[in-house]
């Protein structure tokens, strides 16, 4: 990708109205107030970390270095308590609402045996809202983190797309777009790349389109991302470096024409509006067209026009060969 194109896409990341908006300050404050009001008392409890389960859906791709946080807590104490709620299945145990890094840091400490926590009365829905609000108050989720979080919430039967949209403070159409990109990229590759802060919708869409067009194996791209993260220069965000490395590998593959051996089966991915739409498979016997179209009316029209379209393509091929 040229520097000028990168610059244009970067500008789109900042200016496009389709970029995922961060939850409003009002909705964030409302969720945090609800979490505060749900606290049993304003007493801070000392709880054994073994009595706290973290079965939440993770909304962060990069938890950061826990060693530094652990050393700080061991030296200065835990300044900010975590928030937990009582386990409805066992009143002697707790479920984490937010504060995972603090909890994990203390779990790995040989000097601290308990974690300071507030205990709240809240249901699953309120717990997710508080989790998102607390994270947003510290640092907005990146585009791909929000996309994967929406996907995981739906796959975990948290609720409908409308309910997930409400929790994340985005529109239903935005949720559909997030889910499409999350599925196109795939969770394994996305997690190998990392949060990539500052990389917005246009560049993730471009990556998804290149991924579909090249057909490169995900394993190779995951390895590229992991190597790029490990070798990221000091001061650079490793996940952004990994994103650029994967993008470069895909663009390089697109620039090299692939010539298949005679008689071998080849597959070419098809995209429509930047999304995977199907594939064309060339076999010894002929050509197979496999389409997966979300727009059912277009699919019906295409089926009705198939005879005319194939005849038109055949005439175009004949005319091209006569020239």
C-alpha cells in the first residue's frame, strides 16, 4: 500500500461517520452511577482472590504488563478497589464486574493475600454495562475490540443485536457492520494482531477485502502478526505494527499473479461492497459459482437473470477473442 493511500485511509479513520463512536459521556456516567448505586454499602471488603470468578466476555485484546502493576500494588497498596457481585449459585463466592488486571496482579502476588473490593447487587445486563463504562472511562475500546466484543456477546446469548447495540451505545446498523468485519477477519487473526488503536473501519474493511481476495491461509497471517509484534521497535504500538505487517503481506500477494497448473482446481474469492460474497471455483469440468448474498432480493433477481447474464458474458468473451 502506498504512503498516500495509507494517509487517505488514516484520514477516513478519523473523519468517516461510519467509524464506531465511543459511548457518550452521559451513557458512561449513567452506567457508572448505576454500578455505584448497586453497591451493598460503601464499605470496602477484603476478599480472597480464589473466591472471585471471572467468567465475563473479555472486551480487551491486550491486557498489558501485569508485572509492573503487581509491583506497584505490592509497594503502594491497592488504591482503587475492584467491583464484584455475589454469585447467584453460591452466596459465598463472587463474580467479577470490573478490575480484572488488579485482580490478576494480586492473584500472582506472593506478598498480598486479599483483594480490596466493593460488592454490588446487579444482574448480567447491568454488569456488562458497568464493565463497558468503566473501561471506556479509562480508554475507549478500539474498533476491532468493539467488533469482537459485540460478536462474543451475541455468541454467548447475551441478547439480541438491538440489546447489544444499546449496551455498546451504537446503532443496530453499526452492530451489523461490526459483526460483518469481525467474522471476515476472524477472532484468531484479530487477536494475533491486537487492538490496533487508531486503525478504524476503512482500513479493517480493506484488510477483510484483501483477505478474501487473496485466500491466504490464516495461519501464515497469524504468524506474521505475532512476529511483527515481537519485533516491534521501541515506542511503537506492537498491534499497529502487526496490522501494517499483515496488510503488507496481503497487498504483496495481490500484486503477484497466480498461475495454476493445467487441470488443477482453483478458487477465487468474490467480494461485494467490501464484504465476502462467495467464490468462483474452476474445475476440470467447468466453473462453479458459489454465492452467499445477504440481500435476498438481489439474489432472487440474479437467479432470474442468470440465463441472460451468461449469454451476455459469452458474447463479450467471443468479441474479446475476435479482437
